[in-house]
């Protein structure tokens, strides 16, 4: 092992790896081909504590730390990026937002159901017209003139993970539009609330068995008790949520890259050309060496961010560095893995092409690589 993990973290890695090998790997290719969210695996994720990783036990969670969250996501991603995206976003975004900023009543209502898998959590920030510049959102929440205890939400959200299979969605909306990012508030909207619908299942390059939807809000009326955090504080709270989310996307990329590298090593030892295993050729060895070195460097960056978060120290820059480096290293490692597999790597019968398609998302979701570079540069340069 390349990083000194505690015995507890090592045991967690072993048990999630065992679960992923038994329950996920045999089905991942099929789920991807069918582009179907595997709801049958949700109770098993819950049993493993993977739907409430950081949630305290009093709300039904596993009460683990951020490093455990990263290791869990990495191990699922080693065999299936889509399911890892479910675990990452459910824990880090929707559930994470309720955990970090919810009232006691909200925690009691939503967290036990999130941990048991009864209600998967979605999180809606991105819109059709606003992504990297999230403050450009146009979804609004206005006080209901006839009943000031209620809000009326109107707008649309784009690319929302668990958008149609989730039980509730944390949605960000402008409450004081003239204050731009300082005028945004978060709300919890339950599925079944009149006017709230998942309008489109999006077909994607990768992460195909993860549920990604466009959401629509038409005069959705919610009580003020569904407001999550202080009025006009949603955007600032979101930055905190995204920092932890970026640790998990870095870990997801790491798992995809490591999984592809393991497959490439096994294939290189077994496949013979010119009378010997292709692993004997220096060209193949160098690809394997580059992937191993880059992924181990990525692991150190991602784990460092997690450890800082657990120590209560600033980790925003480190989370961006981990996500940026791990996602780009994973794409390179997956490309090499396809190359090492030759023509077979290009077919859907082998797993490496799926890893490559899934890895690309890590350079885009929860802030593109360009946005991560902007965050890092801002920290380095100041201002
Ligand atoms: C599978 C999937 C799942 C997702 N899940 C969720 C989810 O659950 N919840 C959610 O809210 N969102 C989710 N997203 C949205 C994701 O976070 C956004 O796609 C991402 O933030 C980029 O936004 P955009 O797609 O609008 O791209 P844009 O912001 O339009 O960017 C387009 C290009 O321009 C570049 N660019 C933009 N601004 C700058 C700049 N200032 N300088 C340099 N380059 C710039 C970008 O880096 C990118 O290359 C998901 C996306 C996908 C694909």
C-alpha cells in the first residue's frame, strides 16, 4: 500500500472492495449497456453503511470520516463509475447539505430515510443556462404573497444526478436576485410535490447507469420549514458542500484509473504477441509505469484533502488540486488501459472502455478542470 492507512480505514477498504467485487462487478457492464439505474442494489448499499457514510449514528448513519468517504467511493469506482457517482453525490451533495446546514427537524426527517436508501438525495445547482457560473441561475423562490410562510419556486435544473430516482432534491434558487450570489437560498423539495417533475432522462457518453435528469419547477409551493440554511446564504453554503464533493470526485477518478490499470496489468501478462506476453515489451511497461506513478500521486493529493477536512483545517485548494490531478490522471490511465488491450479494449465486452467513458465525467462534474485551475490559482495568487 502506498499511503499509511489506519487499520480501520484498511478494513473499510477491504470490505467495500469485497462488496464491489461480489455485488457490482458481475453486473456493471450490463447496467451500463441498459443505461438503467440499478435500484435493486440500493438496499445493499444501505446495509454497507454507504448511503450515510458521514451521518451520525443517531440519524441512522455510519458516522465515518471524510477519508472513509473517499475510500468507499474509490473502491466502488474501481469496478463501476456510475454506482460510485451515486454514492458520491448522494452522500456529499444532497445528504451532505442537509447534514451540514439542516435544522434538527430536517435532519430527523431526511437523514434516516437517506441512510436507509428509502430516499436517495439529489442536489440541483446547475441549470440549462448556468454551469461554471452557478450564480447566473434563473430559478427563483418568492414568498407567497397570500401566505408568507410559504415559498413559490419556478425554474429548471440540468444534469441532476438521482434526479428521477431520488426521494428529495436540495434545490438552489434566487431569493434576492439583485444580490446575485449573495441572494441564493437552498430548499428541500420532495418528489411528489405538485409542480416538481423530472422531465428528461439524459443519454450520456459515460456514467450511463447513473440517473441524470433535467428537473422542472412550476409554481412549486413549499413551506418555510423546507428552507435549508439561512435566507440568501445558499451559495456560500454550496461552496462548502462542493469542497467535500470534490474530494469524492477525485476519489472516484482515482478508483476508475486504478481499476483500469489493474485490468491492463492482468491483460498485459496474459496476452501474447511475437511469442511472449506483451508485458515484456518496454512500450507497454512504460505505459503501466506512467499510470502507476500518476495514480499514486493522485491518491496522495486526494487523501491529503480528506485528512485536512477531517482535521477541521482549510482544504478547499487541496480538494481542487486532488480533483483536477486525479481526474486528468484517470483519463490518461484509462486511455492507456484501452491501448494495452488493443482491439479488445475498444469493445464493450471488456471493462476498460467503460472506465474511460466514465472517467471523462470527473473532468467536468462538480466544477470542470478549468474551474479547478481557477480555484487553485486564486488561492495561490491571493484575492
Ligand atoms: C453526468 C453529470 C452529472 C452531474 N450531476 C450534477 C448534479 O447532481 N447537480 C448539479 O447541480 N450539477 C450536476 N452536473 C453539472 C456539472 O456540475 C456541470 O456540467 C459543470 O459544472 C459544468 O457546467 P456546464 O456543463 O454548464 O459547462 P459550462 O459552464 O458552460 O462550461 C463549458 C466550457 O467552458 C469552460 N469555462 C466556463 N467558464 C470558464 C472560465 N471562466 N474560464 C475558462 N473556461 C471556462 C468550462 O470549463 C467548459 O470547458 C452534472 C453533470 C454531468 C455531466
